[in-house]
C-alpha cells in the first residue's frame, strides 16, 4: 500500500512540475486552443456534415482529455500524500 501511495504521489508531483514547465504550459495552451477552435467551428458547420461534426467533437474531446488526465494525476498524487500522512500519524 505504501509503495502505491509513494508512486501516485511521485507521479502527481511530476505532473505538477510538467504543467509548470514551459513545455507543459505550451501543450496545455495548445489543448485549450484545440477545444476553442473546435467549438467555434461547430457553431458554423453545416448540420448535415455529420463526419465533420464528429471530427470537431473529437478534437474538442482530445483537448479536454489532456487537461483532465493531468488534473487527475495531480489530484491522485495529492490524495496519496494525505493518506500517507494520515497513516504516518496513526501508526
């Protein structure tokens, strides 16, 4: 259990460091841009162009997924630290 907590905490910290890095900021910005561009294109796409609509939805989803995965890793890491600290004070 402790090894799992340590691994999750470490991965969460690496994800946080990545987001704070220039590369992380750039990729997060690109993901956000993809979402915005897809949303804007969806506003004007012909409703009969179902394949184009699907492609734009997938584009937006990809950008949101990237953001979500990083946020989840950070949250899991934070939660692992909390559990680890609680186990340390109880044991």
